[in-house]
C-alpha cells in the first residue's frame, strides 16, 4: 500500500497558564474531597473513596481523549485511512475505499447515513467536511477536517474534481 498524502488533525495548543490552573484546580478538588471523606463513617468513607477514584479516572480519560488525541488522514493508492494517535501509539480506525464513497460535502451533516463517526479534534472547525460511503449496503458518515490540499487530492482520487 503506497501512501500518497498524510495529514494530521490535532488540538490547538493550550497556554501554560491554563494547564497550570487546571492542575491546581484538580489537586484542590482531590484534597477537598479527601478531607470531606475523612469525616464520614468507615463504610460511607470507603464508598465515597471509590467515587473519588472514579471521578479522577473520568477526569484523566477526558484530558487524554480531549487534549492528547490526534487524528491522521492518509490517502493511499487503495483508499482513505483514518488513524488515531494518543501519545506514541497510532491505531487504525477506518479504511474507506475510493469506490465506496458516495458524497463529499462541506459541513457536518451526513444526511441519510445510518451511523456517523467524528474524526476531528475540534467540532467547531471551519474546515469540517462530511463524507458518506457505502459498505455492505449500509451508508456510513464520516466528519473530518482536511486541509484544502488534502481535500483536492481526495476529490481527484475519487473522480469528483
């Protein structure tokens, strides 16, 4: 499989001050919650501790998926590949053959697609495009944010240029 073009869609950078304030707020939340938990009866304290651990896990998951996730759009000789990267790990999410693509249009509306996947870091991105493809008789929608160069290459490869 030959790669024709590869593009990265990532979060815009967050200022160091906002990151520092978020860390301080999270630490204060955990400390205050732990101080309150210590006032409970042993059984209630154990249950509240489990809830606190769950809350910290949810916060960590949201930070990782929201801020550390990047999507790669890859044009190959066979189709469009979409990968997700978190840190150094890159995972193939979807492969869309060119002959299965039904439509490509601006905006985030996929029309009559049965299921829609969002492969973009910022849902308010002005470059947002929707792509509908057919796989095994089902129409599936994909919303992504390619650059102008990537979009022109994709349209050329699908015969829609």
